[in-house]
C-alpha cells in the first residue's frame, strides 16, 4: 500500500510507500480495539502494516515507553521485516522518540503524530490547514530535542508533513511567533464565520449538524439528502476511510412544504484524539454548539459502536454541546449488525445512506424537531406596524415577502404564540 496525497479537489497528486510496525503498551485494560483502530489510522495515512507488538506492563518505561528487552526485540523485528516506520499507540515524549530511534535505527512516531499527519494531508480549506499546523506546532514545541533528528531529514514522510517540512531549522522562539500569527488569523476567520452565523440566525433558518465517529457515514448521509433534494452537484467528498473529510461543509436543504434548513457536516472523532487537535478545531466545531439540532451518526454495523457513541458524547460535552437536542442515526443498517439498543428519551432512527432505506423517516424527524408547534400562515402587515414586520423577519421562517399597496405581505411559518398575536393580520 502507498501513502496517497490529495489536492483541494481530492485528486491523487502523489504516492509514497511505507512499511510500518505497530507497538502498544497494555496497562491493565485490553487494548486490542485501540490497536485495531491504530491499524486503520496507519492505513488511512497510506502505510502497509507489517506486524504488531504489544507489551503488558504496570507502568510505562520513562526512557523508551516499553521495556529494554522489547526495544531490542523491536529493533530485530524491524530489521527482519525491512520496516521503515514504527508507530506507537501512546503519545511519546521527545526523549522517548530520540531513544527509540537510536535503538532501532528506524523512524518512530506515535498515534498523535499519525493523526496530525492525516489531518495535514486531508485539510483543504485555509482554516483547516491553519488549525492542523497550530496543533502540530503545539505538539512539537515541548519535543524539540527529541525531534532534532526527525525534523532535519529531507524527503518528508508520515509524521513530517505540514510545518515539519517548512520549519526544519526553527527554534522555540520562531515556533511561538508562528503560533501567535496562526491564532490571530484564526480569530479573524472566526469573526467572519460569526457574521455568517448571525446572518443565518436573522433569516431564521435552523441549522442541523452531523456529528459522530470518523467513518460512520456522515458525508454519505449529507450526499443522500442532497440527492433527494435534487442537488447532487453540491455533493461533498466521501470515502470509506478514517477522516475522509475534515473541513466543515454547509449545504441548504429544502423540504417539500417549502421549509428550509442548513445541514452541516463536521470532522469525525476518534479515541485518543489529541487534545491539541480538539483545541485547534474548537473554532470550527463551535458551529455544532450553535446548531439547533444534532444528528449523531453511528456505524450500526460495527460491533463496538457503543464505544464510538461514548467517545463522541465525551467530545461533544467538552465542546459545550452535550445537552443539545439530537437524533441518534444508526447508519449502515443494510449491513449485518446486532440488535440496536435505542437510547431512551432520544429520537432513534435506523437507516442506510447507501440504499436510501430510512432516509424519508430521517427527514420527517428533522422537520418534526425543527418545526413542530409552528403554523403556516399568510399575513398582511400595515406599513404603520413596521415593528411587527421587523419582528417576523427575525423570528419567523419567511418563505415569501412582498410589498403591496396595503402593506407588507408574508408567507411564513411561525410559533403558535406569535400566530395568536398577529392572526388579526391573516388573509385567506
């Protein structure tokens, strides 16, 4: 397998081959699932996994993470398999990185570097690239000593993309200055996004955000909804791989009754997601916090989907969106799967974005959540009551507004309480 790099149109621009060995440290709890996921991450980065090594210990070795004997065994294993990359499942210190590379003679990275590398390869928007670079620099800053040899290598590779290619001889002061510049640019982008959000809120168009574990099928669901809306030309990139899409995508969706909402596709989550990455992407993920409704997408065909749900809920809580109104969407139900235990007190829907099964039910549930208790009406507001017209523009879902000789004509959907207040202006 080769490491594939994409351009902004998600077209392959280069391929490089890497042969990797995965290493995990088991302290009490079983890490078989975590190692399986690390295998998927390595594959997503383009590496061919040659083998795994797992050691059970009471606590990590401060110098090399794993024991001295295992380090020697790992060096022999890497030589015998002709590996050119070793990936650890746990985050390594700068000293551990340096010691392991010297002992094995092979480049060593950890799970965090691997995830950051995937993000560096996949980010396409200016904001996404800046967020990834900030996370990479925050990770590298306390590890300058350990990264000394790695960052001096020319030729790149997994774990060296992004700022690693541009700042091979950078010092701490230079990195801190670059981090400051990135934060300033991200603040400006955040301000622009805030203006766009205020414009949406003023137009009273509700926002629905897709959230969930990576590769659960969020982009596939968005594309299926767009197809049902006759807007296939607005499809987003989707692929059966971890972190296929990183940048937040927004699309308008029109329902059959004329109502409209904005659908947002967000970056997927993964266990042991680097804290620096969560911090860096908070600016983008805050769109979730301001959403009116969350669609928590779950891969129903995966046997450990309960774990995926728990990870997503934990990250959503950290972002401040733990209490948002949501619909649990169990995707890939066309594939073999165990019986789904529905979450009590929450709308639960089983569907398949691939076949379209259950999609109509999902749209009905979205409409019910967003527009229940609202009444469709036609109102003619006299020009002398301009404050009412202004209020309706801000608080109601206006589909038609027209200026007539008698006043301002509205076709809209509004709350029952507002309908009772203004029904004297209703026309048949």
